[in-house]
């Protein structure tokens, strides 16, 4: 399966609430009690994206997280939250309100549908005790980037008050339009920062995806240092290939995570790599190693 289908179809299916069959294999709940994992340093709040480990049941993934010391699962909706709570894990980035990755806030024709969905979901997130909710610009479809920026700002101003009132932070994800998401509008830091400035609210941030922004513009540590006030959440993955953030790819994750740490960031860094080997034991070790790499 190509990287695009890994990121697109699998993630879209999870966002639409489709059940993903998985097998827990050796990753069952008793493994938590038997854990001998070394304690993490406590400077980074670690999470993992649900969709990249969709070949495991959510129960199995939660048990693995507990074993490693990961505190949350990313990109989960209301149907998943009871399982996370049963394992004592946070939902570090909630989803389920979006229409999809391609149909977003940049098109005014989507606003009425999106506003109804997000107003409802903001309350669901807050009532569950969570904080972060994802959203997307959608594709540009020939529009001028400035027109898309204006449309996003206009639509989001209609829900930002509700987010502020309930303590929910809305996050627009930065995605690459070169490899994985052709035509996606919010594909550069500058465009996303401009949207943050127009909204002027601490309840609107960017989800800075390190993998995607390496593809689009690089200069990752400088972007983090200069614009960290706009970044409320981070995703990781190795480039090229979107696999493990190890020494087989071009991003220096220890240095990047030190830069994030040194900004005073207290949110979540979520592993969003696709394991090269999806057998339960190999995938577990890949996640354990990725967390160790980023635990600075």
C-alpha cells in the first residue's frame, strides 16, 4: 500500500468512525502489569496516532501505551473515548466533527454544515474532559490562497467563541500538498500563522506536522523557534517514507524535540509514523524506540 493510501484512506476511515479490525496478539492488558520499561524523563508528553496503529485493536494499543509510558492516543472520536478512559489515557487530539481532509473551512459553501458539527463536537469534547479538536482547511480547488484565508477566518470566527467558552482549542493541521495531499490549502507555516493572527485567539492553534512541513519547506527547528506560539500540537514521522523517526531518515528528532521542549511547550507530541513491520511485536518495539528517540 502506498504512503498516500496509508495516510489518506486509512485515516479517513478512522475519522468517519469506521471500525478497524485488529488483533491484540501479545499486546494484551496483562502486559501492563508486567512492564519493566525505563521511566521517561517527563519533559515531553507522548502520544500516538490511532490511525497509524489501526491494525491493532484500540484496547491493545492502549495497553501498549501504558506499557511504554505514553499518556494519550491521538485522533480519536467519541466512540473511542470510553476505551481510553478505561485505560486511564487522554484523547490528545479529538476528531469526528470534520467533513474530511479535502472539504474544509476554505470553502464558504461548507460553513453551515461545519459550524453545526463543530458546535456540537466542542461540547462533546469539553464534556468528556478533553481539550483539543482538529480541523482542516480543505483543498484550494483553484482559489487564491488569500481568498481561502479570508473564508477560513470568516467561518472559524463563528465557532471560536464557543470554543473559548468551553476551554476547547481548535487545531488546523498543516499538511503537505506535494506527496500525500495534493491541492491541500494549509500547506505552509506562513499561511497557517497568518490565519492564527487573523483569529487572534488562544483557542485556535496550528497542528505542526513535522513530517509534512519537512516535505513542504524544511527549516523545521527555525519554524518551531520563531512560531511556537501558534503551534499547539505536534506530529512526528520519518521522511522519506513516513516510517519510524530513526537514523534511516533525514530528520533529527532528538534535536527537534529539544527545540520544542526549550520553547516551554506543555502540549502533546504524537507519533504518527506508519510502522515498517506491522506484526504486533515489531510494531510495539518500533513505538517504544520512537518514544525513546523523542524523550529528551
